[in-house]
């Protein structure tokens, strides 16, 4: 695979295929040899690990460059520090297993880094670093490299209001998008199925799907292929409906 160039669309399709394959393997695991299943999944992750890790770093560099505070004298120094951090964390995508302790240590490291930031507006840049790291964690979970043992202990104050709204609240602030997310939490769906379920057609449905894709909550397996939920999307919809049962039931 050395020397082969992949576009962002190609990577999205590959990731979606891997997640879909994992889901399909799980459905048949009771009727198959567990060792064989683990071997096949291990080969898939090994073949594409470097590709995903490299893409995460490239994406992080572009996102940081566009979203960090522009008129800060420490911008370039911080950008270099953030990239070294994200390159280190992305490297674990190549690992067969990532522990809860490792992820917790990286989150604590981010908190210590933020404490050294001298300005209030440093929150903007650190929020972006946290977002990019959590995208890496979501990818690790999607590929079966990392499974969280429980709820995160990091205090809510460490996550900015803007980030919460952009990454969690806005993507599900629509009845139709919530319907899409809930439907995909049980199984994959085609565009036509989602259209029938939501009553949306063409561009209207695509608008809502794009919102969820951009938020990292759903993926399309390949062009014109089925849609599937990501770990982030699954956790979001489950948390929302559990909260609804608690407060509104």
C-alpha cells in the first residue's frame, strides 16, 4: 500500500467498510470460530492502521491551522506542541489494543497543558485539541482498538460551551436527525429507507444526513451505500433517550 494516495472520501469509505465488517462479524460470531474472526479483524486493522493514523494527523494539522487564534504571539509554538501531542496519540491507532489508563493519561495531560496557557482565550485552541483527540478515540472505538470501561471522569468545565453545542447539541437539534440517528442505532439503513421513515426527500434529507456525517455521528459505507452509526452517534442517541426516560417518562 506504500505510495498509494487516498482522498478523504476514500478514507471515509474504508472506515465505513471496516465498521460494517465488524458489525457483520459480530452477528455471526456465535456460529463461527472466534479465533478465525479475531484473525480476520486483526488483519484488517493492521492493513489500514497506518493509513488512518496518517489521515488523522493531516486532518488535525489543517483543522488547527484554521481554527486556532490567529493573532496570538504563541500561535506557532502552541501549534507545534499540539501537533506533537496529536501525532503521539494518533500513533496508538496502529496498536492492537488501547487501554483505559492510556486514554485517561492523555486527557490528564491535556488538562495540565491547559493550566500552562496564560490567556483566557487559550480555551479556544485547547477546545480544538480536545475535539481532535476525541475524534481519534472515537476512531479507536469504531475499529475495536479501544473500549471504554466507564464514564469519563473529566469535569464538564474542561469542555467549552461552543464545542458542546457544535459537536453534540446542534447535530441532534432536529426531530428528523434524531429519527435518523435512532434508526441507525439498530441497523444500517439505505437512503430510501431513511426517506420513508422521516418523510424527507432529496436535498432536504441530504441536508440532515450531512449534519450528522460532519458531526461524526454517522457514516456512509461507500458512495450510494448504506448509512451506519458511529460510536459517537450510538452513545449520543442512547444518552438522549435515557435522559428522556428519566426526566420525561
